[in-house]
């Protein structure tokens, strides 16, 4: 790789700062952790809703077979 394609340390720092959106590493970690927790809660709610639908469908199938 030619030297002109390798970013300087200053350029790397600017790119990293831009990617972090002005947050400190700790703030970014906390923000990502909170987002992951919210995602887990959403997935659990979707699982519960799908389970409820499946149970209703099974009940309807059982009822139709009688």
C-alpha cells in the first residue's frame, strides 16, 4: 500500500472522533449498552406476542378438529 493511502495519526483521530459523535468512550459505551438493553426488551416483547398468537392458533386448530 503506498504511503499516500495510509492515513496519518491526526486523520485517524479525526475520523474516530467523528464516528463517536463527540462522545467520550465511556459515554459511547453507556449509550450502546442502553440501546442494547432496549433491543432485548423489544425482542422479548415480540417473543411473548408470537407465543400468544401461536397458542391462539393451536386452540383454533384443536377447536376445528372436534
